[in-house]
C-alpha cells in the first residue's frame, strides 16, 4: 500500500512492456531482474543494433579467454525466458526513433554501452599504424562494423608494438599480439584474423602506463595471464617498482594493487630470451608524439612522476621507442542516441539511481544501466548490481503509479517489419549460433565467428527456408 494510505493501483490488464536498448550484459541483466520479480508483471523487448546478443561478451572479451566468454552461456538462459524477446538487427534512432519506440512500450532502459574511444590528443595520432583498441578488439572478435582494411593494413609487417594504457583491455591486446598462431588456432576468431596475426612478425610489445604500477587499473587475474604465453617473456624494470609514500599507502590498503605488485616483482628478474617475444611493461611514461611520415615508426615518450594527488607530471626526460603499430587504450565514452541527453564531459546519460534526468528532473519511463549510466568501469559482473539498481527504480515508479500500462500497444516487431526492417529474433539467433558452430567444426574448433553482417543474415535466411 502507498505511504499515504491510499489503496494500491489496480493490477494492469496486461504486463508492463519495457524496451531494453542494448543486448549486452547490462541489458540482459536488466531483463533478467525485471522478469525474476513478481511484484509487477513485465514483458521485455531486448533490442540490439547487431543481429547477435551479448555485446562486449561477444565483441569485447578477447577470444583467448574461453572461461570469460563462457559467461554468454549464462546470459543465454535469460534470453530463453518466455517474457523476454530478443530483437536484434534494429538500430534505434535509425530504424525507429526514440519517440516512436516509446509509443510501443511503457518504459525504456538504455544499456547500449560506451563504444567511442578516447584519443591521446598528440601529434601524429592520425598516422597509419595508429589504432584505437576499440578497432583492434572489434577486428579480432569479428565485429560486423569494423574497418577490416584499415586494421589489417596497420598490422602488415609489424615487429614492434606500443600499447598505451594499463587497463584490462590494454593487457588483452598485448597478450593477443604476443601469442603464437598455435595458441590462437583453437579460439573462435574469424579465419581471416588468424591468418593476419599468423603473418605478423611481432617481436616486441610494450605496454605504457603514464603513472606507476600502484595506479594501474588492470586486475591481477588479467596480469598473471601474460606469464603463461608459449613464446613470450614478460619484462619489468625493477626501477619502475620503487614506490613513493602515497603509492606505498595505496598498496597497503588495496588488495588488488598489492597483488599486482607481487606479480610484477616476480617478473623483475626476467631477462630477454632469443626467439621469444619481448612483452615489456613500462610505467611512469606518457606518449607525447607519434613519429613517422607515411606511417608510424616510433613513439616519443616522456618520463613522468606521480605527485601527492596521484597525478602524472612530466619531468622533461624524453626517449624514443621504435614502433610499427601504436594502440591506444585510454578509455571509452558513450555516444548519444538521437533524442537522449549525454553529458559531453563524462560520456554518460545524466541519471539518478538509473532514472534518466532531463533538465535535472527524472524523465518518466526512461532509465539507464551499464556503462552509459556509470561510465566504462568494472568487469562484466558489475553490470548485474548496476542493472538491479535501475530495475529497482523502475519498479518503485510502477508501485507509486508514476509508471503504468497506458492501454493497448501495437506489437513492436510487427511495426519494424512494416517499416522494412529485418529484426532478428531468438530462433534467428539460434540459426546464427548453429552456423558458427558448424563453421568451427570444419577446423576442429567449437565455433568460428561470422564477422560480416551479410553472413550473419544469410544464416538467418537459410534457416528460415529449411523445412521445419
């Protein structure tokens, strides 16, 4: 009963219809939270721009992480719920506007992530051979929208790589580039990716952090995986592990930092070995300029020191690192959907506990979860708590009568088909999944990712024409 003692609103004649925009972990966790509760009947349309679900679990986690990528088996179970409908291959803002979408549902939760990379803002960043980690990761995970030609041209003949950033994505990139073809062969990478990586004669990968190891954001599990590569040696300069008092205090109070330091100190005695890739972790260095004329040939870096507030300050000491390829992995930011406010500085949608704010006030029926809500931080599991907070806000609004079914609504999929769109539903996704498994089986793998949108849709159409 509401706090004012008035009777609760009558039960709806139909379930509350909620559209979730983005079928990655945050969106699937939100759909799961909505359908697991029994206070308010809810039916969910889970929309995604791609024909495939799982977002960064499919196109963000490196394919040599089979245990992490197995998370999608867990996520898949949520798609099987009878009140959840996966609707892929629908670009909200293009195939249907937000205003039009709102007419088909009672509420929308935006969970479409933060896909735009942050730039270094230095001279030479536009040179061929300079890539965003978002582009490289999208390429080796088989994202349909990646510029294959640009990425593959950047990898041609590469011997020395510099990865700028010390988060988990930076370590993923370094690890993938340092692996042997034999190590990558069992993964679900597209065949053209395996072929290009096998032909790249990488000899050295350097990971640069502008601050010290105590300020690095990678997790210990991700860090340890660098030491298990078949033909690579991890190298750390012992001088980079000497900590100032502030960093010592951070290490004493943060278990992740202390564990990272223990791993790094264990590698400080390593020496380069003949015929093995040198995988260097270098701290207290920031890029100030990319060198080269027709393509990148090196990186000019400046030695830094961390001040009392944990900020990196330049010392004026410069050096040049040879590099045929520079990959920046310095963060992500969200991009706005037409009609949805996004803060330019943070790259997130203004919100209060998941309620979208327009002009400082909660917008009835609009919610947000995941990276577009809180920024690009945390691992996959953090999205579960985040989605639950947003769903709790939505359910509280429904209980308070702020949000309620407002009469009959037309079916969203019927409307999309009438507009000429080709929505991919759960059975269609199963056809894609089966086609990838069949392709993988031809080479003794569990699966091989289909990377072209047309190949994905061809699998859907082929299944639709088979006798049932």
